[in-house]
C-alpha cells in the first residue's frame, strides 16, 4: 500500500528517510527518527501481519470545521486494524492535540479501527530500545536451519524454553546470533520489555504470528 500523502521532502531541520521492512518486503517512508524506530519495533512483532505508512485520508469535524487526518502508521493482524500516531511528548501535550486526538479516535472506532499514540516513552524505553538494537541487524539475515517440530516437542515436555535451550537444540555449531536471527525473522518470539540474554524465555511462532 502506497502512502496517500507524499512524505515531506528535504527541509531545514527535518530528517526523513526510508526503512526496508522484512515483514512487508518493501520500503516504508518515515518523517522522523521516532517514526523510523516505531517501524523497526513493528517489524519485530510476530502478531503484526502488515504495516502501512499514511495509508488513507480521514475527514473529521473539529472546532466547527472540516479537518483532514493522515494516520502515521496502520498495522493489521488477528487483533484487527490499529492506527498508530507517533508523537513526541512535547507535541502530544499541546492543547489542540489534547482536544483533537479523542475526536479522531472516536471517528476511527466508528470505522472499525483501534487508535494508539506512541511517544518516545513507548518506543525508546529500556530495555526495549536496547533489545531492538540487538535484534534488528539480524532481521534480514538468512534464517539458520530450523526444525520447528523439535522445538514444539521440547516446549510441550518442558513447558517453556530459553534462548540457551534454542542454541543447544540447534546443535553444537549454533550460536547466540543464530537464536536471535530466529527471533528477528519471526520464527520465535520473546518479551521485548525484558533484557535479552541466554536465559530469556522464548516461544515458538506459527505462520501468521500465532503460537
């Protein structure tokens, strides 16, 4: 899905760029580094099936006038459709935004969309930010040889398994990087809000992000 609004071109003090998403296999434009970091996180969440940037135009009434809103990001999955507004905290607290975002949320809900606002507290909090930096370099790597049935059998017998278990199951030549690649490519999942290490709990992900 192409953006319905062209991303802001080069301007003084404005940083923008393109992010290649492993999940949707295309370049996604971003208009701030905070948006870019949000896209990286979404690319690592197995439950997210699709990501689109500025996917549609929403008309709504606010302060007696017809207004237009372009969502920053739209994600879809078994959870439905969720619009994500990426906004620095300093801008979120502006009086107009405090008034208009609840209106936008209501209009979106009427059309079947959930609405979330992500600030730097959501996107760059620790240990999430460090975990994302550790995983992201592996997202485009070739996936190591992976027998899902062996992990499923181990999980059913042990009740759960750790990254260290993943390395051992994969064989003596396997490394921690191999296990992280399985996470980054959506075959295993873990809690991004817990520091990643060999003792981190992981779960097997079936097709479409479902266990």
